[in-house]
C-alpha cells in the first residue's frame, strides 16, 4: 500500500513538472515570436537556436 502511494505521488509530481515545463516553453516561444515579430532582428537571434 505504501509503495503504491509513493509511486502514485511520484508519477503525479512528474506529470505536473512535465506540464509546467511544456506550458512555460509554449509561453516563452509565443512571447519570443511576438518580440521577434515586433523587432525586425530575426537574423540576429537565428544563431541562438
């Protein structure tokens, strides 16, 4: 019983971390594309990818 609870808590924590990281990456990419769209310096930032 205790082992299954630990596994469940660990999987829930991993799922939450994955969801947060994906959401942050999506927001960062969205803001980055908006910034690149406003400032016409896409050539300067293309070397970072």
